[in-house]
């Protein structure tokens, strides 16, 4: 009988060693998992900060570019408005046309005895009308695309806000600790029934 008890105790010896050192194994494993989670969180936060800084620099440059383009366009519009406003008579209209270098040569000329009308060549006028309609069509398409892009940007901002609401590091550590605790509890219950 004594040999049976000794044999039983020798079988329990490794189990006893595992059970007495289990707390240390779990502690080292928890520290490793926690450290790994913290390191991943830290690295992703540093990478995100760098990406945000680069993005902010690009956004500032693009905003400056937009402001410059808007200022240049406003100056051109002021010049055009002044030229159009000053050209009241047919002779002034004919004299003002060369100030618009993008216009085709219309061969504009005044009509003798007519204080309102001017004559222009038919084909260059038709070319001008075609260019005008093309530009208006493209402008309308660009404005529609811009409105759609703004809606897309709003949706992307909403997605970013949702993604930023992920649980923080310590919340995830707490969740992991609960899972580890549940595992230890189940292990203790199973070990107690052996």
C-alpha cells in the first residue's frame, strides 16, 4: 500500500510543481502580452501622429494654393468686368476685343449708321460659342463633382470619427485581464476536481 501511495505521490509531483509555479507562468505571460499590446499601441500612435503631421502640412500647402488661385481669378474677373463695363458703343466693343487674348479672331467691325450692332465673322463666332458651351458644361460638371466630393469627405470624416472611438489601451488590458482571470478560474476548478 505504501508503494502505491509513493507511486501516486511521484505522479503528482510534476502536477504539484506546475500548480505551484502556475501563478508565475501566468504573471510572466500576462506581462509579455501586456507589454506587446502596449508596444503595438505606442508604435501605431507614433505612426499615426507622423501621418497626421504630414497630412496637415499637405493640407496647408493645398489651402495656400487654393487661396492663390482664387486671388488670381478674382483679379482677372475684375479686369474683365471693367473692360466689359467700359465698352458701351460698337466702336468701343471692337476696340476692346483684342484685350481678350483667348478669343478667336472675330474680325469685328462696326456697322455704319447702326449705333448698337457690330459685325463679326460667322465661323469664329460659332467657334467661340462652341468653346463657351464646352466650358459651361465642364464647369457645371466640376461643380457637381465638387459637391459630391464634399459629401464623400463628410462620410470619410464620419468613418474616421467612428474608428477613433476604439477602446483605449488600458480598457483592452482590463478586458484581457478578465479573460485571463476567467481562464485561471476555470483551470482552478478543473484542478480542484482532479
